């Protein structure tokens, strides 16, 4: 049994916002653990490029374009996946965006789009997927939270509000769906080297501050997220529910 705890063979996983960065790294990790992964993004060309990259490595991957903020698109896409590919066993809510700026200067639109993608989007997709999980009596939902689910920094107010809300949405899902043998957990990445953090990586002062602030003394690499993702998607986490696993090099443990 032990050697199969992390085996995802014959499982189908949907990962939103997975055409690049951390989402694509998680997709590759789940594929290597045996899952068939359905990638998602809004850009059809980028989506198919990501699918082609994975299939060229001999991995099982498909693509499905939809906007997580549009509940009709979400419902239609989930129904199509389950009809054409099979039941969704694993959901990773990874789609997200950030709009930096002082809170008092954020426009209504800037505030709302961050909440819509990072928080409401996760609700839309989980709601669409969970019905099938309840009927089958099993499922895994992993919400990609953030350090900002616990702490804030200047100019990150809308993102912190959304990710803090996502932490509590994760726990609310646990309370309501745990009785159906559905495990709902979160992963809270720290600062990772991705395209979205290129500006921060290039800032020598910030780079030095981060490495000094992080007990591990470095930035996270996308592959650092694979082990925690496979754990929370697999039978190894069958009695883990409502938890946020912070993958941050120790930042939250240190003053």
C-alpha cells in the first residue's frame, strides 16, 4: 500500500490557470505521478502550446479553455470534460492575478477583477465539480492560496483580501463536503521564481531582502511545489482536510 499512496494512475485532474508558471509545474508533477491532467487558460494558443509540451514528454494532458470568472463557461466546460474525458477526481484552483497599488488608489474595476479571479473563480469551479465528487463519494480539491492568506505588504491589499478569503473558503468547503470523503486543502506558495515575479527578482534590494528574510535563503523554484501538490492530490492525504500547507522556505516561521 505504501508505495501506491502517491500514485495518481487513472485519476483525472483539472488545473485552472495552468498554461505556465506554478500551474504548469503542478500539471507536470501530477502527470508524472500518473494522472491525466486537463490544463486550463483563457488563451487558446498558449493552452495548446502547454498541452503540446507535456504530451511531447509522453505525459497525458488535454486542454480546455474557459474563464473562471464566467460561471456559465465554467459549468459548460466541466460538463464537457466529464462527458468526453471522464469524472474529475482532482481539482486545483490555481487561476489568479495581481493588481498592485495603494488601496486608496485602486479603482472599483481593479479591486473587483482580483476578487473575481482569485476568490470567486475558485468558488465557481469547485461548485461545478463537487456535484460529481459527492455522487462518487470521493474527491480532492486544492486551492492555491498564498503567504498573503496570512500576512500583508504594501500595495497588495486586494490580493491579500482575495487570498485570505480563499483560505476561509477552503475551510468552509471542508466543513460542508468533508462528510462525502472529499478532502479540501490549500497550498500557500511563498516567493517563487516565475515570470510574474521577474521584476522583483531583478530588484537587487528586494532580492537581498527576501533571501535574508527567508530561512531557506533562496527563492522557491516551481518544482518545489510538485511534492506538496502530489501529496494533497493523492491517497496519502486522505485524512488531511481544511489545512493550508505553506511552501515558503520558512518565512511564516520567522520574525
